[in-house]
């Protein structure tokens, strides 16, 4: 399903509000907001088997990183993970309300 509405200015909240207005709260769904604001939506039927890693598989393919489609191939050592956390904290420290 392609919704005929578009979000403006890259405001993802507007896209989520649009989806809520179109679906009931018990519906399962997979959606993508495209850069120009279009929303692509697939409503998952209760009886449908929908791959839980679908989004990850699509992105891995688009980024030409097929090995990353399986999360187990993305594991890093504890040391590397702690370093990534520190880099993330440093990169976003200006937005930290506790500082």
C-alpha cells in the first residue's frame, strides 16, 4: 500500500501520526518513509508470516552489506562496544540534558 499523503520537511512525527490515523492500534505493519516524504506501508495480517528481520535484510541489501543481514555477524567485542559507546556519548554530549 502506498499512502497518497506525504510528510513535509522530514518530520517523522507527522508520518507516524498519519499512520495512526489510517490503522487501528492492533494492526501489525511495516512502513518506510522515503526522503521525498512518501510513505510505503505493508499491513501485516494476523495470519501472515512476516519475517521479523525484513527491514534489516532490505537495508543490508541496499547498502551492499549482505553479511550484516544476520545480526550475529554484527557482534563486536566488549572492548569495541565500550569504545563505540564513548564515541557516541562524546558526539552527542551537547544534547545531554544532564550536563
